[in-house]
C-alpha cells in the first residue's frame, strides 16, 4: 500500500514538472525572452504583463515559447501563468465602453499591447490593461484567448 502511494506521489511530481502545452501569459511586470534556456543566453526581447504566448517545450525550468507574430524564444517558468490574455494584432484597435461599435471609444491600443481577458459577450472581449484600464475589444483585433 505504501509503495503504491509513494509511486503515485512520484508520478504527480514528475507530471507537475512537465510542460503543459497551451497558451500562457506573462504574470510579472516585465519578463526577458532569451535565445536559449538560461540566463547566459542573449535577451531577444522583453514582454510585459499579460503578454500571451504558446508553450512549445520545456528544458529544466525554462519554456520555449512562440508569440503572436511567430517569434520564438525561452522564458523562465515562474514568469508565466495560466492567465486568459490577448494582444492587439492590428496597427490600432479601439477599446470601447461596451460590447459593440455603437458604444463610446475609451482609448486606442497599438499593435503589441496586451490585456487580461476578464469577460466575454458574443464576439466582444472585456479586457483589462496592466495599468488598470478596462474596456471592450472585438475578438478579430486580438490574438489569444
């Protein structure tokens, strides 16, 4: 009985260390994306909070990721979380007061601006920027969840 419990616990710990393929987002204010799995590798770019990425594979404590433009790099595992997030994929997107084109434009977001998704109504996503601004954006203008 003890052996089965120990083997089960070992399997749980083993699986917890494996990459979960899927979409994650940067969970800190700024994360460096590197050319390889370690701090000795060059920084390719920095990603801000809620920047969504797809995980490709894991090497130790590092995930190989791909972003909305198809760029790939490596990021330390603790800098990512399973946060529903989107990023603007068009040159300029209107963020509105409500879910529809007849509602007021609160502000505009440039390509590459990321948001946490906090709601959804039809084809519209309620989003929150890292600075706290909240509004609605049409799903066709963003990449992510």
